């Protein structure tokens, strides 16, 4: 087997509208709809499908739970500007900037939480 890339992942949320607002207004993703009133967040060539906890699309993970995910996004915008943008939206940075090791390179990251308290890492490649 030769896996090439991640196409999408599913994020289980309490409130789809609150998640769309956060990921689009704060992080700059694009909200798309598809299928039977399904919602996703598009960025680059990937997407995050959103499942509301009381309306899970099947098949699904065994125990989908809001707030149980850690996500790291590589951001081309300089981290200093990212931090300023987060401050404009009154988003608390819980750690960073700190040096970390990414999948393909060293990164510098800041950490924050989304509306479901998932851990979000925003990183610049070093």
C-alpha cells in the first residue's frame, strides 16, 4: 500500500455554525456544502467535514466526541501576523511561539482552542 496524502478528516462539533464562524472568520478557511446538507471547511487541497454531535453521518468513528482532536496547520502567513490576527478576534494563545518538529520540517507554532476546545496548532515552517 502506498498512501499519498490525507484527503479529508471529520471533526465532530457541538455547533456547526460556531465552528464555521471560527474556522472561516478567524482561520480563513472556506465553508462549503455538499451532499444532503453536509458542511465542510476547505483549505488548500484538503477539507474538514463537520459532523454535529446529535446528527452524525454514518459510518462514523466509534466514539465521536467534540473537543477530542489536536490539529496542526502549516500557515504561510508569518506567525507574528497570525498572532496579531488572533488578538483581533480575541482568541487566546495558550502556548507559543515554540519550536516543534513537523511532518516534513521543523516548525514554530502557537496553540489555541476552537469553540469545542480542540487544540489547534498554527505553524510556520522553519
